[in-house]
């Protein structure tokens, strides 16, 4: 049975094979994943994260919280660029 649905990300109407489907494509599913990831990070508060820990994946301490925050912002910028590429 087919179901007429509206994508939660782009709002496009599509025909789904499953009743539980919420995205029209894998692109929208991935966009939703990244959006949730960034929304969750904002809710927790970047400043709180900076105050709690500024250690990279190798366990090396950053010289300052500001350096750690600058790196975090750069990573988020790169992730936003990847999302933009998915739109194209």
C-alpha cells in the first residue's frame, strides 16, 4: 500500500511505501540528522561545553578555551558547507 506524505524537511509531497516514512529522500533524512545535531548542541550551550572541556579527540589539551572554540566554530562551518552541498 502506498501513502501520500509530506516531507518533514523540505515540505515536498511524496508517495511512501511505509506508513512510518517521514522524509522524501535520503538527502532530507541526512539534513534532518545534522539539523538535530546542531540544535542539540545549541540547547546544551556552547559556552557550557567550553567551560566543561576543551580537549580534542586525541586527549591533547588546547592552549586556551578560545582556541578550542575557534576550532569548534571552524568544524561547524565545514559541516554547514557539506549541508549546503547536499542542497545542490
